[in-house]
């Protein structure tokens, strides 16, 4: 499965299908794990919320091990 597809599924789980579809254009641009990190920490503003940051890093670890 492509990285963007994994992120889209993750987004559906955490934010719901409607929001994920709104963000699909941005998600489809993600090509690397660093892109995913930057998208959530900076674009989505998760850097300021510890629980979301932890969720993101757990997700990235899962992606690395697949």
C-alpha cells in the first residue's frame, strides 16, 4: 500500500471520512515519512498537542516497520 493510502486510512480513523476526503489532495502529495511528519506537526498544528504528537509518532513507527 502506498504511503498516501496509509495516511488517508489513518486520517479517516482519527478525523472521520469527510475531513479525510477534504484533505485527500494534501495527503496524496505526501511521499516520505518526513513529509507525513511535517504535514501533521506544522500544517495541521499537532506540534502543540502532546497527545496528537504521540499518536503521530506511533503511526510513523508503524509505517517504518511495515
